C-alpha cells in the first residue's frame, strides 16, 4: 500500500507540533489516523498516545494536558478543528510516569 506524500508530510507536521507542545519530553507510543467526513467538511481524525517518564517529563505532560485544547496548530493545508485529551493515567513505579491519549480532528483546508 502506497501512502500519499502529502498525507505523509501533514502527518509529520502534526507529530512534530504535538512533540513540541510536549516540550520534547514525550514518547509517541501509538498513532492511528482515520478518514472523517461530514456533510460539508472532510478530513482525518488522529488518536495518539504519549508517554512521559520521570519527574521532569511528567510535569511537561501536565502542562501539555492544560495547553492542548486551546493550542493553535500550524499544519499545512489543514485546520485543527478539535484537539482534546481523552484519557490520562499516572503511575509511580518504577518511576513517575504519565500516559496521555489525545484525539485531534484535522479538516482539509485546500
């Protein structure tokens, strides 16, 4: 199966923007992209899971959770219509950790 080069570029920009918002402290452990459409719009829905490990990373993850819903993303030829945290799970052993699952809706803007 061949992936469209534009879709690959958009996905890369989105992941880079997410990782920058996470302060470079997250590990992307899961990413699923699905087509999405309504009567008037088309786009993609992205579900991602990020892992933050260690005190500093967990603090960055908590900032990420607070900032994500209102963040203005710059993704070429796409509008991020919705960005939300759907789950967050803290753990303490063997070190502090935070796992965050997010969903983003990208609308075609071309």
